[in-house]
C-alpha cells in the first residue's frame, strides 16, 4: 500500500514536470525577451533581443496583416517623441508561418514597396514555427498586436496588446524616458 502511494506521488511529480516543460511560462515584466531570428527589410539578418542590446527598445509583434492600424497607434507617438534619440529603437515584427517561407522574397518585397525606405530598419520579418511564440506572448487573439518595452539588457519592462489606449501610452512613454536616463 505505501509502495503504491509512493509510486503514485513519484509519477505525479514526473508528469507535472513534463507538463511545465512543455508549456513555458508566459512572458512577464523582468523576463528576458525570447530569441527571434529574422531579417530587417533593409536586408540585414538580426536576432532579437541581441539586436536591441544597449538600446531602450519597443518591439511590436503581429501575427495578422490587419494589425497595422493598431501598430500605428503606438509607432506614431513613439516616433514623434523619440525618433532623434540614438539610444532608442523600435522594431515591428510580422510573425509569418514557415508554411509561407518559400514566398518570403515576394512578401518582403511587397512590404518594402509599401513602407518608406528609412523605416526598413524598423521592420523585421520572421518566418518559422509560431506555436512557442503563441505561448510566450500569451496570444489569445491573433488579430491583436503585442507590444514589449525592453531595457538596454533585453529585459521586458512593460507589455501590452492591441491598440494604444491613452493610459497605456502614457505609461509606456514615461517608462521609456526613465530607461533612457
């Protein structure tokens, strides 16, 4: 009887550990941003968050093409406030399934044609598996954009999703100013 109980407890611990390993924690403030490899529209291959080290950075992740209006509610105030600041960087990251990787040249060229050339350094396309990022970013709705403020070491200092709301935008701008000091 005791042996059965010990065996059941032991097996339960193993099952719980495997379940936790398969479902990574959702990202939260203070976490290091996960690695994402891609290419800027300026044709430079980069890895996030390494590309952001030494800069206060805003990353805006999108899983659907229709999120651009949401993204613009963040990027327009950010560019107005920080565009001349050399210690600030923002990058939009369209997350595209590896199913479309064979079309990446055409997709990227289409984006290049629709985005002003000076902004090409601010858009990185990712082609690959998406499931782990859905978990990390706690994606409940793929029609929303996901925003992350990173400090100069690549740690998340603020995160939100969807279009900019006045309160969230105010908090973001204030946090950026503090991190830039």
